[in-house]
């Protein structure tokens, strides 16, 4: 008879961090600074694998806002040179000059090619109460060779982001009829028009850009730049709401200047005739018309045929591998229930998000946290420095320093973006009155800049 296995001592187990992106690696750095051992599991082959997929896009945050303080301390002994804090990196810059060196400094605490397929409690499914909190977490992974592994953890920090699950074209949150069948002509990312093959796909052609956020602004500005050298290039900008000055974001009132400029570039693309706006349009179907696609709205409207469709309707969290955990998530945003009221775009007229930490991120499942983009669920306006503050607080709590965990160490900039309760999907919503935090900026002359000066799909 085999001797009984000695139960693991929780304090001797690592804290598993899912995702080697900006917030996941920052979490690992904070854990190390607290004397806790992290194990970072990354599905991709390198640090920042998701960020590298939009390497061509320039962020609207400066380097000073993209380097975590604990990570910087960990990097300092390696001879790492901090980039100019006033410069705006591309996604590729962020990955190569910061994320990969940080992962290298963490050494074998980062494991690549490890895709997390499930998280639970040892010997306890979602239903079982008995002695639940005393059990370690179990994390199931699959390697690139198909090999499965089961790891034990004292806590789990899910920083896997939302990049892998973009929103669909359909106005009801589901794929539009025909969307999957038209997949060869539908993209869900900002195109890299410096890539000759991608450039050829859009040059001289008509493209529908669906969405109203910073990613849509970036795509519109990129296509406008392409139109200057490739006649016939045109974007049909499809919006579910009306077109007002506030549609373009905070403009000159935005405390993140590059983000404000991005909205003004989209405005310039429309005014210059490189893009035409279609408002109050919720897509129900995509139909083939010879070599073209036709978007059909819920109200029966049919748009002029297009060659390509770029869907930039937001991102959503992948919760499929967390089904055995007891998560407390808001029924609308899929964000932690205490956090959701702080980030709900239906409530916050200026996008104000208060700094927050472990208290707002806690779930009924002990020592399990969703952080970074994933913590925001379907809400927009996430900033990297918000994620850094989150993991600072969570790491302090896991180390038993509850005073530090409750302390706020971050002041966020105002977005300068107007929304307001119920306005986001109202085609004829009125503009906010001038003045006050929600006043739309006055129209201003705008010069179209080179393509890659916008913020990327991964808010930062």
C-alpha cells in the first residue's frame, strides 16, 4: 500500500500568474519584492505575446506611464536602460525594450508555451463548501506539445487580458448572420499598413470600420493616410450612435494628449472625405454581393457594398477556464461586482475611474484575482498604470500587509471623454453642454500625422 501523500503547505506554493503581459509581469515583480514566489504562465512563445500582435501601433501613454515601479527596481541591477519617459512607444517597443527584459530578469519564474485550461480548488469543484479555503488552487495547463500538467498554487492572479476574444460585428453582441462565412474579408484588429500584403488588401478599396473607440480612430487615421497615396481608398465608419463633436473623445481637453489627438485625427479623416460616417446602425447580417460585402442593419437599411470589414467593437474576457471557481462578476460588464460601478460607461459621464485595489478585485473564491484588462470585463478606458496599482495592492494583501493593500498610490488623469448614462448607443443623443468636465472641445484644425501615432487595441 502506498503511503498517504503529505498535503502541501500553502505558504510554500507559488502564486500562479496567468499571462506574461504588462500587468502579469508587474504582478510577478511585486510578488518578488514581497518575498513571494511567482510562477508566470504564458501561452505564447515570448513575453507580451498579445502586445506583439499589435506591434505596429503606437500607444497613447508615455513610457513614464508604462513602466511599473517594482519592475523597474527588478530591472535596475541588470543594466537595463529606462527609455525616455516623454516618448510614446509602439507595441513592439513596449515588448522588446521593457516586457522581454523584465521576463528575462524573472528567469525561470516565467514559463512559455503553457496555456491555462482550467483553475479550481484541490479536490473541490464549484459546488463543494467543506474546507474549501484551506485547499490550494489547482491550475491545469497544456503545453505546445500537447502535454498536460496540473500545478498547485497558494493563489492565482489572472492577468490573461481580453485580446483573444474580440467583440463580434452583430449589434446584439452575437456574430451577425453571415459574419463567419465572410471571415476571409472580416478582420478584428487594426491593420498594419506598413506590411505590403496588408497594404495591398486595403489600398484602393472600400472598407467598413465598425466601432467608436480608440482602435476605430486608429484604423480610420491609418486608412486616411493610405488614401493619400492610394486613390480610391475609402472608409465607411459604422456607428451605433449619432455623430457629434463628443464622438471623437476628449480632444484638446484630454489629459492624455496623444489619446485626444487620436480622436481629432479621426475627425480630420471624416472632414477630408477619406471616411464617411453611418450613424445609428446596428448590424444584423453580412451578405455577399459578388466580390463585395453588404452590411444589413436591424432596421432594414443596407449599406453600400464594401470590399473589407474591420470590426473594432471592443474586447471581452475569456472566462471558459474559470468555470469551477466562485467568481463574483457584474452581470453586464463581467467585471468584479465591487469594481463594476466604478468603471461602468453607462454611469460615468467623463470616464472617471477611481484608483482601486484588492478590495474591489476580491471574489467569493479566496485568493483568486482577475487583474488588468480582464478585471474590466467589457468596460473600456483601461490604463496600464491602473493595472500596476491593482497588482501592487493584491501582492501586498497576499503578503499580509493589509495596510499597504488598502492604500491608494495612484492618481489617474481625467479622460476628457463624454458619455453619460444611456448615451453610448443612442443614435440621436444630444451633445453635452459646453463647459464643465463634459464639455466637448471646440473644433480645431488638425494635421494628419503618420499612420502609427495612435493608441493600439490594448489600452495603455
